[in-house]
C-alpha cells in the first residue's frame, strides 16, 4: 500500500515512517504536518491509506477526515496518542469515515508499533480483497413467536449513523436491537456510553449468554465475533480466526437464522468492504426484512453497495428514513404477535 501520514510531531512521524518501511509491503506516499495540508495533498495524490492524527494544527484530524471523505474518499486510520482518553474525538472521526483508531508508536520503543502493524495488516487485506472467505449454508426460519429483533451492521462512518438511528426511535420501541460495529474492542465500552448519551433507548455492551430484550440495544464488545446461540442468546466466537473483519457482520447476521423465533429486520450501514452483504442475503432468503443505507447518506458506500448488488436489500433508504422504517416494521410485527380473542380463547397470531 501507498501510505500517507498526517502528523505534526517529527519524532512520531519518524517512528511511523520506520514502521511503514520495515514491513517491506508498504511505501510512504507523502507527509502532511497539519489537517489542511493533508486535505490538499490528498486532492493531488490520493494514497491507499492515510494515517491521521487527531491533534493537528490549523485543521484537526476530525475535520480533515470529514473533508477528505467528502472530496477524495480513501481509507483513513486514526493514529494518535491516548486513544482511550480521547474517545469522544475518536468516535467523531469514525463517524466522519475513519476505519479505526490506534495509539501512535512511541519513538524508540519497538514493541509500541505492534498495534499499528496489526491494523496495517488488516487494512492491507481489506483493501486488497473484498471477500472474507466465510461461507454458511442458508437455514430456514422456524415458526416465529418472540419479539422482533433488529440487527445492524456498520463500519466506517457507523458511529454517527447509529447515533442518528438510535436518537430517532421512540422511547417505547417494542423491538430488541443488537449492533455489530467494526471497531477495536478497546473502544467498545466507551462507544456504548457515547451512543447511550445520544440514544432514546439504553445502550450497553453485549454480555456472553444474555438474551436481547425489547427496548434495549446491545453492542458487540470483544475481539471476537458476536453470534447467536441455539436459544437466541449472545455468544462470542474466536473462530474463524482468519476473517478480515473482526467482528464479522456476515457471521453475526447468519448466526441469527434459525436461532431467533421472532420477526427479524437487518440493516447494513455505511462502511468499507463487503462485510454483511452475504449474511443479509441469507437473512432475506430466510424471510427477514432487510435495509441498506443509500449512497448519498453513506460516508463510505462499500458495504451497502455490496448488499444492494447482491440482491440482499429488500429496500434502500436514506439514513433519516431508516429509524422510522424500523419502528413501523417493529410496530406492525408486535401488533400481529399480540394476543387476540378467538371464540373467547386467547391465541397468539404468528408474526
């Protein structure tokens, strides 16, 4: 990959440069010492990847990311000091289209570059190929009786999109919701708090063995694949270990088939790559209603576009229309599943 670096610190630039060149697989495209310079450089020479600091002079990394993704979109990895201490800024950058975030290597400390090297390996595979190599046979849905379940997969640009959706749902929302977002596990807890402040519904990290509940939002939260067990309970799986995406949205979607008896609605939001397309197709074939975010409102149209091209989307909607559509579908499903009186005997209508 041709990698560009936007950072104002000469020692950090040198540490990153050494990390890039030592791999033998990458080359340095250009350097920018402030956000405005990075935006301008990208207009003239778009690299395969930009390593973007948050604390840049003149224009910070969040705004530079936003402008680059609007004018000359390309993969951006946030590389900054104390990522956990700057969680709010990190989520702003991820919402603007950055893929992920990692701490800057400490100059002179070789081991400190390992997290960055790991991210570069992931991004090299993601940019170089569109498949994650995971295949599952479709399974038919069993009879439905539980509350509706909303499954959402998101990647680059996802935090901001999720904030819009979660902030637009009614407080009496009748469905359960589980979200898989491509983000480093170290940010999961902070992201759940960040989304919780912007959501009408309570948001928290999903715990192994728990079952989704109506009116609650669960977020993937480990360096593992979030899946569903045979009784609809949350399970974290380490295999397959060689997935480009971790957590994998395809695995997440496919695992729900046959394991949740209620109506299912699946949504693929903005993101780079193709993760979620095949899983959404399997869900649609199994009877779920599926939604892909449209190109205009997506920060990165890769994942929704792949789902649409595969025929996985029942409908394509702009971001502001997704929450109303989800609520309408859940409300209708809840009404169909409510107890009714037939000949004086209570009976459940299959949803």
